[in-house]
C-alpha cells in the first residue's frame, strides 16, 4: 500500500537516539525494512503478552496502547521474572498468562479508540 510509507526522519530523530542510548547494539543500526500505518489487532482487540520458547512477546496494543502499556509492562515483567501473577496498578493481581495465546483469559473489548 503506497499510503504505508514510513518517514525515515521518525526513526532517525525519535527512535534511534533513544534505542542507541539504552541498547548499544543499535549504535549505527539502520532499518532495512520498514512500514507504517498498519494496525495490529487481535481477534478480541486485546494485546498479547506471552513467553514462548525463550522469547518475550508484547504486541497488539494499536490505537489505545498508551492506556494499556502500564498493565502490559507489568505482565511482561512478571513473565520475565517467572512470576505466576502480575500486580497491576492499584494492587490488583492477575495470572501472568492472562494475555497469552494458550491460556488467554480476556473478554472481547467492545469499546475501541
């Protein structure tokens, strides 16, 4: 799709300085493939956070991701540390597998932003 052309300045001026500061492996790195404008929605419109084969996956928060980022980060942290539960803001605890593919336990999101 011709409308999905990313702006290289966004990577160079916004993402690259932060990535290279925190992750030395990004020093001098430039994308070889890129896209923009695509949204990642799961069938239930809820993000995925899971650990599979040693890979921690956190994705699918398109659109309203900023509102879900704290909870996603807390769940990812619990999975990384091998904790069976994640403590969300306000002290509520949920199973750290709640947003996984295999043990998913969510309702379909009916309000999308």
